[in-house]
């Protein structure tokens, strides 16, 4: 017999008082915020754009996720986020370089 959903939900909600779970939630909020911001900026200009804040939120989310995953001993996620950080930082470098080369 299946348990009612509330039986599974309460233990999950109880974890909100754990600071490490709050850190993990904050990391996920950073990742969600970057897409929400990117979508908003794209709608504003009527074309797909990747604003610099997208990359900064990506870095913040990755760093928070790394800290959370180290604490939770989730090696696969730590490695994945470290690799992703390389791409995020590289995109910022490329964007800054292009901006420096643009006239005006």
C-alpha cells in the first residue's frame, strides 16, 4: 500500500532547518535565477541574449553547489561543477575581450 504524500513530504520539509540544505537550495536558486534573468532580457530585446549576469550567476551557483556537494560527499557533482566552472569563466573572459576590442 502506498503512503500518503504527506508522509513523504514532512521529512523533506523538516530538512529546511538544516543550514547545508539551505545552501543547496540557494545554489539551485542561483541556477534558476540565471535562466529567469536570461529569459527576461531576451524578451526585452526580442532576441535570445546571454547577458554577463547569466555567467556570474552560473559561477555563484556552481561554487555554492561545489561547497554543498563536498559536504554531502557527492564526488560526481563536484567534478561536474568544476568542469562547468571552466566554461563559465572562459565565457566571461571571451565576452570581456570582445568588449575591449569593440570601438567606442
